[in-house]
């Protein structure tokens, strides 16, 4: 079991799993919007860029975040495996750079601001995450742009059509719904670092209800997307089943939950959404 635990920790805390989830969310957009080329190269770019950036920010963790009283198995793993973190970040950088140079140089004007915003999220001289509101908005905005807006741009879609804007808004609400529970997870760590987030201001219960409200709006937008012809009934059913799983996990979230609950289960809903779409698209 020790070996299995080490492998799980490597995939979760080394940010390999979240990179797969980001790639899966891009593919979910491809399936929902019936993008024929399936965005293979862009999906790989998303995977490597996520691997690079999520591990890069772990390198910038400062010494005071080692506080063992916080009982963070994730942070403990990060500080004990800095060579692994740096190696994974390097692999991510090399992979993302190669794919960008070969396929996406023409998107430089779109991707550069997102890169700078992502770096500003954790870079010591900026650290947007130090402000609770910027922390949430930056995460949601970048994830929405990368997984919803850019696939539409790459497909030569019209961003400001009603169908496109409905899908983008749905992804935005989805991301808010699953990002807020992570603020609940980090409530003690954020308090230690003087970061004021919604759970600290309103409490865990009200924050869960806000996340739940966003997930409900996401469900309503799925129905709207189906009614205006964005996707067929099989896709709508797959997304609604995934939403039920999302909502259940959001309502289960609290600051006492294991970090595996967040890193594996809650993040994993992005991967589950893609799997359900594959199943319902091909076998239902």
C-alpha cells in the first residue's frame, strides 16, 4: 500500500492528474460543440502548460508555508519532493514550448496575456492569489478562457454568437462552482497567509451554498444549450449526470475533508464529465 500511496501522491500532488483534467475539459468542449478536429494539438498544449504552471508555483512556496500545524499532506509532499516538482515543471515547459512553436505561434496575442496572468497568480512580486477575490477570479477566468474560449477561436467560431456565449457562461459558472470548495479546503492556510476569502468572510456553509447556486445555474445553462441546439440529448444527459456528481461533492466539501477528496474527487469531476460524454456519444 505504501507504493500505491506514493504513486497516487505523485500523480495528484505532482499535478499530473490536474493536467489530465484540464486536457479532458478541452476535449469536453470539443465534444459539446462538435468540433471536428477534436483539438488534439491544443489539448496537448493545455496538458503540458498546466503541468508547467501548476508545478512552477510550487517552487515559489516560501518557508513559512511549511507550518506543520496546518497538517497539509499536499504541502508536506511538495516540500519533500522539490526535485520532482522542478523536473515535472521542466517537462511541462519543454512540451508546451515545442507544441506552441510548432502549431500555435499565430495565437501569441491570445495566449500571452493568459500566461502572464497565470504567472502573476503566484509570482512573488505580484501574487494575485494574496487577494481572495483576485485568487478566485484569476483561476476561473484563465480556466474558462483556456478550456472554452480558445477551442471556439481555434474552430473559427464566432465568439459573440448566442450559442458560444451561452457555452462560455456555462463553463464560467461550472468553474466558480468547483473552485469555491477549494477556498474552503484552504481556509486555515489562507488565514495563516492573511488571504481573505469567501469562507473566511461568510463561513463554510454560506460558501457551499454559493457554490451550489452556481452549479444550479450551470445546470440551467446546460438545458438552455440543449434547447437552442448546441448539442443533442445524449450530450445533455451526460452533462446532467456529471452535474449531479459535481453538486454532491460540492455539498460534501468542508475544511476537514482529506486533500485527496479535493485533488482526486472534486478535480476528477472534469475527467468524469469527459468520460460520460464519450460513453453517451458513442454507446447510447
